[in-house]
C-alpha cells in the first residue's frame, strides 16, 4: 500500500473482544481509500468516512476487529469473501450495500454505501420514543429491506437500532449485512461468545438453534416496541433473566407502560414477538403489508404518487358484490347452525318425531337449574342413535317455546299441543326435577299426540346425590327408550358426554347460549367444559361450532380435530358430525360429503340432517338439488320455518325471485308470525328485501330491510342488526346517498364489534372500502381494505382472502403503486386457482389485464380481456361480462379500433344500467365521451356529458367528477373559450386532488396546460416538469399524452428541431405498445417539423406514414365516425396533401 498504517498513522487498541486499528485521518488505505472522520465503533470494528479515490465517491469504511488467530488471516478473508458475495446480491433502497472486502497488511476492512444521518439507537436515546406514524413507516421500510435480503438467502442475525441508519428524509437503512452473517459462521465464533446483541436476540438465537428470516422479524418487532415505548418488552436484572423471559415468558403489553396504540399495531407486535417462529409472520413482506393497517397508514400513503386506469377492476368486484347482494346476510344466517355436505338425497322413511321439552325445576335450588335443559339435551343426543325415533332439534325446541313464552313456565295441555304442532312432533316428553335431601329425581310424562292407540305414559328416575347427574341423564334416556319401546343402541353417546358434573353443567349452559345466538357467552362455558373434562367429545364439537361463529377459524379446526381424535373408533351421531365438520372446516369437500351422506343414510328421519344436506348442496352450487332435499323436509314437516326460508333463498339465487317472495318467504313469514318468533320474522323480511333489490325495486327493498333492522334491534340480535344495516347501506350506495350509507355501515360495525364477530367486521371494512372507492377516496379505501385483509389473514378464510387481495391490489393500482398492485393481484390469482374458484380467477385476470394496459403491454392486456369475456359468458355473469367489454372498449380507443370501442362501451354501459350499477355505467360513458372528443363528434360529446352529469350529481365519485369537468374544459378549449375552460379545469383539479388519484391529477394538469400560451418559457418549464413526473409514474397511456402535447408545443412555437426530437420520442413510445391510434398524429407532426427544417425527403416519408395510419383507422370506423373524423383540420391537410 502507498502509506503503510504503522505507528505513525495507526494506533492499535486492545478491547475485550479483540484489537481495533485506529486509522489516522488523511491516511490512505490499500492505496485507494482516504480516511476521514470516525463515524462510530460497532461490534465488529471502527467505522470511518472515507473517500474512494479510484471512483471519486465517499464511502463508509469499517475496519474489522482482529480477534482471529494470526495464522488464519487468509482463510478468514476467504470465508468473509464467500459470504459477502451472497450479501452483495441484496439490492434494496433500505439496505446499505457492501461494496468490497479488502485487506491492507494485517487490516481487514469493508466498504459500503455512506449514509449521512444518525443511527436509530441515537434517535431513540434523544427522543425517548418515536411518534407512531414515523415508527410504523420506519419499520415497514426495514421489513421491505429484510424481505429483499431473505429472498436472497441472507439472514442479518444482528438486527438492532445501532445497525439502522436514518437519513434526513427519514429513510432507514440496514447496515452490517454479511458481517453479521459471517460472525455466526463456523470457526469465526469462539466458544462462549454469543453472536448478536443480547438485547435483540430471538429465542431460537439465544438457544443456539438454526435460524432463518423469522429471527430477524423477531428482532424487528423488538425494535418497533422500543421505538413506540422507549423500552424493551422484557425487563430483568441480569442478561440471563432477560433471556429466560424471552424464551419462556410473554412481553409486557404497551398499555402496561402507558403507551396507547391501536389494537392492530399491538397485534402486529405480538405476531412478531411470538416465541415459536412458526407463529410469527412467515415473511418480512407479510409484516410490511400488515404495517399499512396501523395509525400511520395515511401518513405513509400520502407519499405514494403513482396510479393508472379509471376504476374498473374493483368496480368488477363491487358489481359482483352488489349483484349478488347476499354477503353479510347469508354469512350471518349460515353461522347460526353448522354447515353440512352430502352427495345425494335419501328418501324419508317412517319415523316418530319426539320433542323433549325443558323440565320444570321444583327443587328450589338455582345450582340445579341447568338440568332443566341439560337433561333433555343429553337425552335427545342419545335418542338420535335410534333409526325409528327422530328427536326435534334442541335449538328448535327452545326457539319455539321462547316464541310461545313457554320457556320459563309450565304450559297447559293446549299450549303443549300448539308447540308440538309447530314442531311437527308426534310425541312430547315433559318432566319435573325434584329433590329430597341429597337425592335428585325426575318425574317424566310422555304424551302421544298423533297416535291415540299408543296412549300416554309416565316414569321416574332417581340418583342418590347431585354428583351423579351423568348417571341421572343415562337412566332417564334408558327409561325413555324403554317407554317408547326402542331397542338399546349398540353405540351410544355415553363416551362422548362426561361423568364430570361441572363439565356437564358448563356444557349445558354453553349450548343454551349457542341456541340463544350468543357465541361470545358460549365460548368460555364450553372452554370450561373441556377443561374440566378434556375427553368430553361432544363439548369439543360444540366449542368448534362456537369458535366458527366468532370467526376463529384455526381454533375451530383444532377443537373439531380434538373431537375427531377422541371419536376415531366411534360411528355414532356425534362422531359422524365431528368428522363432517372437520372435513368441511379443512376444505375437504369430498370427505365432508361422504360423512354427511352417512348421517342421512343412518338417520333418514332427521330433518336437521337434511337441512344440513341442502346447505351442502348450496356450498357446491347445486341449488336445485338443495331445493329437492328441502321439499322432502317440508313434506314431513310442513311447519319447518328454516326449510321455507332456505327455499326462498335458493329461489332468489336461481333467478326465481318472484316465486321466492310469493311462495316461500311469505310462508316462512306466516309460520314465524304464528310462532311469534321475532328473529325469524326479521330474517324473512331481510330476505324479501334482498329479493326486491334483485328485482330492482329498491324502495321496497329498503322498506323490508328497515323493518328487519327495527325488529333485530328490538330483540338485541346484534348480528342481524349488522346484516340489515349493511343491506340498507348497499341500497343507499346504489341510490348515491353516500353519507347516509356511511352512517349505516358505521352502526353495523358497532354491532359486529359488540359480539366479537371478526369475519363480519372484515366484511364491513371491505364494504366501507368499496364505498370510499366509489366516492373516489382511494387512500381511505386502501386503509379499510387492509384492515379487512389483516382480519382475514388471521382467520385463514381463503375465499375471503382472495377478495381482499384483489381489493388491496386495486387500491394500490389506483394510487399508482403498480409493483404493490402486482404482488396482491398475483396472490389473489394464486388463491383463486388453489380454491378452483372460476369467478375469482376471472376477476384476477381482469385486474392483471388492467396492469398490462397501464404498463403498455397492450397485446397481453387484449388477450386477458378477450379471454375473461369468454369465461364470464360461460359463468353467465353479466356484471363481469360488462367489465370485460368495457375494458376492451377502452383499449380499442387507444388501438384505434373506434367502431369496436363504441360498441363495446355502449354494451357495457347498457348492461350496467340494467344492473343499476351507476358507477360502472358512468365509467364507460366517460370513455365513450373521450372517444367522441377524439373523433371531433361535438354533438355526441355534449349528449354524453349531459347524461354523465345526471348520473354523478354533485356528490358522485371524485375521480369521475374530475374527468367530467376535464372533458368539459377540453371541449371549451377546442371551441376557443379559454377562460371558461380554465374554470372547468380548476374544478376538475379540485376533484382530482380530493380523490388522491395521481393519474387523474396529472391528466387534469396536462389538459389544463392547454390554456397557457405555448411560447411562454414558463409554460415550457411547466410541461418539462410535468413530463418528468409522468414518466416517474410509469403509466404508458399518460406518457403518450404528454409526449403528444410536448411535440405539439414545439411545432406551434416553430422550434422544429425540438419538435422533431419529441415526435421521434413519441413514436418510439408508440412502437413499444404495438398498434396505437395516435401514431398518425406523431407522423404528421414529425413531417411538419422535417419539412420546415428543409428535409423534404424525410418529411415525405413521414407524411406517407401518417396517411397510411389514417387509412388503417378509417377501416376501423363506422361511417358516422369517419364523417366527423375526416373534418379534423390535420386529417383534411393530410387528405389534401402537403
């Protein structure tokens, strides 16, 4: 080296971990790096600012501590070099990239990017804590940097605030990549040394286990916690205590430290700090995506400035949701009872229907009150094992008695007969619980209502003390079977119940809460039951049901798998139900069908099993078969209100909407009125509202929804209230009453939150996101979509995840974040393919087509739009067909296929008008107006703008209002009304900025530039700045527009050299997309620029090219279009010759 670092320019200091070389300022290292100021001392060595005299740039230079054996230098260098080869592949804006590893005499050093700023450690020490928005933004960027590294197989292993640099723009950078990895390599770690800073070690790292990227995620979670609180989550007197807490304990909550953060942020931190790596985020990208759900969302998003399209893709998802209009309602309904599946209907055989009513408690003891419903429930479970007896489902018994006000009082003979008739029961069992000292006795009476010859009977059973309640239930069931002349079952339910009194009590109270619709109350009771008796299989089945109703998908699966394992050698009713539920919850449709089929075959008279069978057919889309099964239920039980209700639902879904109202739902409503069942009435009214909305009778739909909501609020049915209010909000959205709709959604959310309905909360976040999107408020929409996505990820509902991926992707697309949009849309596609959901696959492909269009890949976009149109036809989905046609129409404008564009846009707008989808209709009418403006069809443009104005009103979609006023401004500008045009552009810009849509903002500013005199230098400066902004976005259609404007400006100001330059640049951009309608104008302006520069031969060639393009366009126009287009001045000049 030029200047050897000896005692004159380098001091060596012995530290606890080795020797550190102190280089003199101004000295030259390795003949290349001029040493500057000391930047800091890290765990691996001293860091300097240095100047690379070979490349003439400043770098950061780290001198590695010499704590290795002196004879191992070359081998050490080689090992560092091998791992740094991998680390150098990490290329990301939030990662400080390592340039080189070098050696000068005994000094090993690294060079890397120089970041002018300070460390995160210093920032935390100075401020104590960091505001939440900034902390989330820093963490999100760091997660993206980590993801880039992890994808290359690089794990940091020493992530801590000291290794994070923050520049003046608040951009964080991860340092020491490669060094930390090398520090953990074999032979580079001495015995007794722990690699990584103890305060930020993951549990697996502290134990010396194998590491992957999830270890870095843990460390990043610790850093986020520290940024928000100024403290670490684990406190201890010694290092060993802290590590013990980390590997065995739980982190302190931020609330414990007095730090107030949104629940979503707390959940993100908990997810990062899970002790088991499998319970953390699988990738840093998932963490980065979820960090958009905290309070800092809007802060982060305001810095994002890219977008493309006019809102079609999510419009497709919104159209499908509106057209189906069942989401929240049917969801609520399905979660009231377990879902089932089977292959075929089984003919009903002759069975006797028995209703075991709740008993009267004559003991005077409240602690035995649970036996009133507990014993009948246990007895009914055992009666199910008989092929000749069909017990009325306990849910229906309790509901019917509650409706008749008989739930807490003994009924007269007339009351009992009325209840039996409504339950289609032939035999009714009643009883009284009596006590005498420690003994407990049941006196039962059996009444035969349908068969006078069978007669009535009575019996009693008794146990010596209350601890023998299980024996009491068994004796009662056996005596009842004997009374009914039933044979003993070879496989009873005994093993599935419990001999624990506390477990049975908790179980009985839990299922009662389930029947009353209170899953929140049921869960702790059922959890207590299985805690008291872990082998209580029936309780595990019910707990799974309760978890599912609350949206805890993974817990529901775990519970039902526990039940299935306990019942693996059983074939009774509970065992079959457990297997069917397990198969359904895990997505094994074929196994679920076989299990349900077995239940129906074994118990052909079980009406509820048949209803479950109908629901299984619904899951498979076989609604006709479902209706056939329901007809068989109604043949034997004509007063089954749920069967009539489901008949109405399936009739709506199969298009028999009027029949649904007149034949099925009316009957369901009449039966519920006879019962006095307010919840049933509300369900029927809500379903009728859906039917009327399908018929386009929005006022009648709104009336029925409101009636349903009033009843549900009166009976405190929070889930039902949320469903009805959601449906009301959808009608208000369709009517353009956005503020009122927002209030309805807000009230629905309060109801969902009150009962802990997480799937319902996700649905509402999604609905509100669609509302904000409809209003053109895309940042707000993204926030809501991400909240829905976060919940759905936790629930593991893949069908719902597909929708959320699509919506989040669209919001990013609208905001110009094409890379993010691509990531989410690909996830939507992958999930839809995994689920084999053809409709979602089509929607995902439409979205990807929009992305192709924005990026200038028009042939690929055309292929996507054509294929999705064909697939939408096969699915017989008019909304998706309309969107595909509209997408084709817009692309056809840019490709110069004007006749096809006019027809496609017209068909799309007409179809969406029939579906009462104003936003979509407006969208395609705006494109049609763009086409009329392009062709010079002034009258048609005027008509379109008038219709669009009526559709939008003053409170319409901000993006669409911006486009409407921009088109009006361009129309006025062509007419020479510059002042009026300026007013329209000002209004357009205001709406555009409110929408947050960067493409609409830039397009409006570009149009507004037409009001300024082209010769002014300020105008040219303004356009050049605008060009730079547009090119940074990456939206090719908009780039073509700005290049046309620039070319025209230079030609009009007689700067023909620049005119030629920009015309050629415009043509190159046009050639990249393939066929482009504006190519003729580019050739035309190029010809003028060349001609006026004295280049006649080149001008003639361009002139001919322009004429050839016009001829191509003429072939793709109808006569009306050509007549208008041919009168454009430039076209007339081309036609008449130069």
